């Protein structure tokens, strides 16, 4: 996860056929031949060993998107550049897996990659939940699910996600939805999660991501409300050792953060202020999901963050995430003075409110 490859960014050239007549007729003909060849190239699937993602957005002319993979399709963080409402992004791809597109409003959209496939992403930038993806079965399935749940309540959405996993246990989309609703969810239904994970395991026995999710889910059980914070040991970016004993004896928050996620940065700034005012009654531990320790330190200095920060440059493959059952960003665990989990996955405002009540 430390090495960020250089993907192939393709920007089609604008095409204007020359006027007909005289010598221009010959160049006009060759121009159309060139255009036809380009059309065939872009309309066909990606070559074997590669994956191509194309996008067309209404109401968004220029922008930059981040893209990462929770299961190793790419290493680190890449950037997709939108120009004229369109983009083309191509990467080496020898295995099936998931790409997460991070939009400027920090919402995310999954795209499922496979060797030799080409996927088209399109929609209105003002309704990102209703984007559609065409090109492979998994991407069509997740597009249908997102449209079906665009106006559904959280309870209805979780129920539909369970039904989706039951009906499509061999799909990458089912693995993604399990991660979303049973790993990233602050308080998942452990009974349902255990049952659905068994279905996925039987349907995809050779999928290493499912095996990884089993480990995450086991730790998720351990970090649910009422459980003791798991044992751990790590070294901060400043070289100081930290462990569970570093957090006991005071209220504590373990949280995730990165230089590319604004919401997590704001949460860290708020936590840092609360810890400074607490006079030792609140301790913090921050797990950075940056692929670069120097970038993590740069943002920490900029925001004058004084809490211990661990950055092992493994991003979503960090063993600490599995230990704490943290799987998204931002995410957090709040513990009491005895190291028992009393809240998990609070948003910034709810976390501040809860800490202010505890620290009165």
C-alpha cells in the first residue's frame, strides 16, 4: 500500500472535421478514419490486464475525484480529473476488486473492477446517489440498489441490503454492502451479520476479501458497546509507544483521520480542543489512513494537533483498524475510564455533545 502507481489518464482530443472539397476532401476522409479508430478504441472494453472507467456528469464541468481501493486493486490514493464534464481513467488490473470514488462533497461511490472490463459512470452531479454504472453485472446491480434506496429510510435500506446479499451472494457488490452495513455501521446487527457472512463465505470460498471481512467482523464484535477496548501496541509518528494502558484511567477516543478527508480533519480539531481543556480527563489516539507519513505530519502541524497519531502507511490495510473494528473515515470509539466501549461511530457533533456531558 505504500507505492502509488501512475494510472493512465486519457483525455480525448476535440474533433472538428475539415471542410469538404479539393485537397481538404482527402484529409477529411483520413480524419474520419482516425475518428472511427478512436471510436472503436474507446467504445470497446479495456485490454486484458487493464480496467477502464469512463464518466459523464451533468452540472459538473471541472473537478478532481480521489479514488482508493479497500481490497488492493490499486495502491494508495489516485486522482481522477474531470474536464468538460467527462473523464477516462485506466489502470492495470489483474484481479477483481472494488474502487471507491470520493467526490468533492466527500460522498463515495463504489465501482467494481475486473480485468478487460470497461465501465461507464453517468448522472447528475446534484444527485450523486442516483449515479448509474454500466458495463459489468456487479456495477449494474449496485446501481439498481442505490436507485432503489435513494429515498429509503436507514432501517429500510439495511433490510434491502440484507436481501441483496442473500439474493446475490457471489457478487462483489454483496461483499461491498456487507462491509458498508456490518463493518462500517457503528452498531450492526451481530446476529444478522454472522448469518450473512456465512452465506458469503460459502458462495465465495476463495475470495480473500471475504476472509479479511471475517477478521474485521470478529473485531467488530469485540469493540461493540459494553466490550473492553482490545489490547494493542503501536508507535506514533513522533516515535512514542502507545498501548491500551496509555488510554485507561481517563475517558478516551480512538479515531481515524487522513489528509484527504475534510470531515475527519475537522473532527480531529474538535477533539484536540476538548482534550486540551479537559486537564487530562480525556485522552486521544488517532489512526491516520494516509499512505504517506510525511503528509500526515504536515496536516497535523498545520492544525496544531497534539494528540498521539499513528501512521503505518498501510491505509485501510492497517492492522490497527482491524484491532479496533474501525473501517471508515471518520470513525471513532469512545471508552470510559476503565477502557470499556460506551459509544462507536458518532458524528462530530454527537461526539462533542457526549464528551461535554462526560467532562462536566
